[in-house]
């Protein structure tokens, strides 16, 4: 029996070592708490980032919506501007011999169209007599002039227009240069 007692003692010793190893490998309560606190901080950080992303998305959508409302009709307005140009050309070529009813009809049509464009925020770019500005003017020719300072718009071939504060179409102009 002594042998069986020794075997039992060996088995008991092995179980005790296994229990000690398991106890050593199991995390303590403090370690578990620290791990959960780190997980909570990570989740809070993710939450804050997602919240910021959502707020940025909302701002971007609102900006795009406002942009669409303000400038969504840009292409339509660009198609209407040549009609305005043609009406202005017709009025500039009308003389005293033209039938007055026809000229008056063109004048009225032009006025209605200009007032409709103003309702949508379309305004003409002032050009003649202004310093040349490549943001608003497109130079078509340069004319030597001693009556105007250099780089001054002296003639306008086609009006430019702004849609609210943005350029819809640049003015096609003639620019003065210094006389040599």
C-alpha cells in the first residue's frame, strides 16, 4: 500500500501544480477591471469620432443643399443669356424708321426678362471704364489709347453676368494699352 499512497501523493502534487498554474494564468479582478476600463475608453473614443463624422456629414449635406438651391439653375440661366444679348442687339440697331410697336415689344420683352433674371440673383458685371480684372473680364482686343489709363476696359462686346456672388459669364471686352 505504500506504493499506492506514493502514487496518490504524486497525483495530488500534480493536481496542486496544475491548480497553481491555472490560478497564475487566470487574470485577477484588478486586471479584468483595467481591461474593461480600456475597452470602455476605446468605445467612447469611437463614439466621439462617429458623432463628429455624423456632424460633418450633416454640415456637408446642408452646404450642398444650399449650393443647389443657389446655383442649381446656373445652366438654365446660361442658356437664357444669349436671348438677352440678342434682344439688346435688336434694340441697339432699332432706329427711328423701325416700326415703333415692334421696338416697344422688344423693349418690353427685354425688360421682363431682365427683371426675371434679377429675381434669381443674376446681375450684370460693370465693365466700361473699370480696370481690367481677369476674374470678371475676358480681353478680346487691346487698343492703344491716350484717353484711358493702361489696362482699362474701353469697350464691351458682350456683357458679363454674376449669379449671386459667382461669375456666370465673363464680359468680353476691349482693353486699353499705353500709346507708344
